[in-house]
C-alpha cells in the first residue's frame, strides 16, 4: 500500500528524531558492566566497584566556596553504562549554584544539612521554586535550567545529588552566554540593556590570572 505524503512526512520525522532520542541518555549495554580496556578482567575485584573520593568530605571543615565533588563515569569508571552518578554539593552561607542544565539526566537533590532555595524553569518559562530544609528531596527535570541558593546568612548547607546518567553533563548558563564570544551588542539587545553592562558582567566571568 502506497504511503500518503502526510504519512511519509511523519515517518521521516520519526527517523530523524530517533538518533536524537538515542543520545539523550546513557546507551544500554549488553553485559553486566563495562571494563576499561586497560583493566585486566581476570584481576577484577570489589575495588573496581568502590569509589573512595568522597572520604575527605566526612570530617572536612565547613566550605568557604561553593564546591561540587563528583562521582561520575570520569572519576568512577565502574559507572560506565549504569545510568547513575552522584555529586556532593557544599554551599557556604549566601552562596549560589548558578543557573545551569544537565542535558542527559534528571537531578534528584537530597538536602542533608542547612536550608536551600531552589528552582527551575520549564519550557513555557514557568518558574517552580521551593525552600528546602534538611531531609527534603527536590527533582530537577532533565535539560531544564535550574539553580540552588543557600539563603542562610550564617550557616552552610550540604546536599547530595543523584543523576540518571553516568555522565549527566553540566552547561552553565552564565558562562555559556557571557564567556563564549557572543558579540556584546547582540547580548545587550537580547537582554535589553547596554554594552557597558554586558562588559561588566563578562568581566565577572573572565578567567582569573
């Protein structure tokens, strides 16, 4: 049976969309786990599946700068193909994790200490915000711009984030917009401000000497 023009168009869209959906998350693997080429399979033991990079955080002093300690595929090769990763986020009083996205994963943030104001913007530009206290969990949907702010004036905060990808990726909105060479005049028109203001903003994101 011959396909109509509308049916052919629909099938074309499906074919074009399939590769995009395939790379939007971690690929499925056909083995229990993935071992790097340089690792001898016969010597594999529990050490391969153990990550110790978070140990220094257990007895550390309160943070003086916003800090992210990751356990992703880059730091922990056993996560390759497992569609999961972690990060521990430490926020000094008044600090912010600036607006950013994770293109390959939803983030599930668990606040273990302190208070945080959090939020994300959906594709209709609606802002969802919440004030979290220790013990709360908040979900940031995959690919949406979001942030966290420690609104406490005199206390730090600590959170643990789980991601539905071994390599969720992070795209910083301020850095992407202000530190990638887009012309100042274009930015000024886009943000309905002047070039001087854009240049001052860019100076704040310039690499420190």
